């Protein structure tokens, strides 16, 4: 774990800029940070348990403690590094099995994210409610991006610390695996590119602006509703007199046996999903059905999740030894831009070859691998964290960098060849 441990850890003397960059880098795709929290991160490191919202973490802890001191067991220290938690003994899996378990968690929940995104496309698309379309600024992946950003406010911000007390791997599975795969930036960027190459440049610009506003509002709405739900839970516990956290401690998956049991169950589920997808891919290809791209996406989707999870460790590192511009989450930025570029390349391949098998394979890779490699829920979480920091301009700079770089390379890869055909 030492060679893979996060490179940016807080200490007692860190300034506000360091605190913000570390907070932003924790928002969503936490990567290796979530492994062995209790053994790797001692109170001296000062890690904030609720990512992207220091004020929410501080106010939540204070207000909850006032209501019922028995309900709160702070897991980590505050941003200043003062100890607030006595480290519990963690007797989890060995290092190799721990990583294997994490990868299985990511793959299983990543496939579930792909399936949910597909269902939302069908529900709100032309074959369903008819709200979204490939030819309007309300692109097909907009509902899944909004739903994923909303849920990120719940499980990636407000309740992230509570979920981590049950299982750090579950936190990774929900945020990086499920929500990261439920949302996709590359699909969003590609639809705006296609609108532009068809001459609808105004729609393309409006699609980015409206899309950014909707996902930004979705995560804010998710955070606010989650905070209200948390308050309701605390109030109900106070009324019922169940102000004890012993039950939460007993549910934590820390022992080797429990973690191994969970890993085996998820491995069986993953094997079933992959086996079913393989069989359906062969069947759909044989009969020439369009559903083949979905099952191919389920096969290759976990690879995109794994790549994004490894890239996430670049968040908060900065450039060079001086760690320049460390407030930019480079891991998320690279994942989104690279997925958008490959998405454009495959789109031009589909346009030039124009064969059913080629279209199906390319569409499956786009929907699965690239859809899972890129993410909007993490992007929205990081955007919201920067917007609420002492330097809110960083949020809009980060959004402009992500969108403009992806769109620029998309023009070079997709639009120019498309105009020449």
C-alpha cells in the first residue's frame, strides 16, 4: 500500500489552498484513498471524511453532537488535524486480496451502472417518454447524468462517511463504480459535437451550458435533500431513544471473514453478469439484433471503471515537483478528455465503415468502456466542491478546461474528417 498511497496528505500546518485541493480530490472518484482508511490514515493526517464540503462536515458533526453525543463517532480528524477519533483495529484482508476485492466491487457496480444508464435512455428517449433525443440539446444521457449527480450528493457527499463506517469498499463501489458508470461525459460531449457538425452550433453551445446547469443543480438538490433526511433520522432516533452507535459499529465489514464473504458473493454476481452478457452478445450477433451493443458494453464496462479508478490517484497531485495547479483533479480531467477523444474516433470509424457489425462493436465500446471511463457525477461533485470553496472561480475554470479541451480535440478527430466525407 505504501507505493500506492495518496501523495497529498494533510498535516497540521497546511494552508487553506492545501485543504481545498485535498477536499476536491476526495470528491467522488476516491481511488486508492478509500482503501485501509483506518490503518493508512491516522488522525494526524487530517483527512476530511465528507468530500467536497468542509462546512457541511463541520456543521453536521457539531449539530449532531448537540442533539445526541451518543450518535456521533467521528472517524477522522478535522482539517486542522486535531485528533477526534481513536483508531479501531482493522483485521481486514491481506493487501493482494484487498485490491482484488476492490476491483470486484468496482466491476460489479460498474455493470449495474451501465444497465441503469441504458434503462434511463429507453425510459426518457424517443421509444419511451420522448423527452430526450440525439437531435436536440436534451441528449439521451442527460437523465442519467442528472440522476447520478443527485445520488452523488447523497452517497458521495453527505452519507459517504456513514457508508465508509460500514465498508470502505462499498463507498468506492457506489461512487466510483455505480455512479461513475451511470453518468458519462464522453456521450454528452459527442452529442454536442454531432449537433455542431450538422450545423447546429448554437444548440451545441446551449447543450453544454444547460447540461452543466442541470447536473450542478442536481448535486446541490441531492446534498440538500440528504442533509434533510439525515436530520430526520437523528430526530427520529432522539424520539425513540435509540441514540447509540453500537449497531453501526457491529455492521462494519472489517474482519477478514466478512470481507472475504462479501468478495465471494460479489464475484459470483460478477461471474453471472459476465456469463449472461457473453451468451447474449453471441446470440444477438447471430440474429443481428441491436441489443448486442448493450451486452458488449456490460463486458467491457468494468475496464473503463478500473482505468478511471487508477487515474483518480492523480487528483490533488499537481504538476511536477512544485505541484503546480494542484487544485485541478487531473485524474478526472484525463479520464473525461481521453474518453471523449476515443469516442469521437470511434464515431468517425462508424461513419466511414458503415457496416452493422462495425457499428455494433463501436457502439458497445462507446457505451460501455468509454461511458464508464468518463464520468459526470464525479465532475459535478468536484465542481460543487470548488464552487463552495474560498476560490469559487476555480469551479468555472475547471468546467471550461474540461469542456473546451474535449470539444477542441473532438473537432480535430471527428468534425474535420466528417466534413471531408
